[in-house]
C-alpha cells in the first residue's frame, strides 16, 4: 500500500523525518538502514538538496559511471 503524501513536506517534517532515519542508523548500524521508511528516505534526499549538496552527489554519481 503506497504511503505517498501529495502534500508538500514542511521544513519541520523534513528535519524530523531525516532525524528519525539518522537515529535508526546511529543506534542499529546496518540493521537500522533496513528500518528506514520511504518517507524518511525522501526527507533525507530533500534535506541534501536543500543544503545545496544535491548537485555534488549527482556529479559524484556521474563520475563513477552509475548515472
């Protein structure tokens, strides 16, 4: 069942969801990555882009030949 929310993500929600994902990974390591939700992943991606690092991530991907 999809959990996609058509409403724009607020800054507070983005930070909270990204923080939740980080906490899972910090506490459980690799196991924590399997517990991260799609919403948390989207929030982390949005945060990376909002912080201005999105283009750097995409350039690094292209350099590795995986784009």
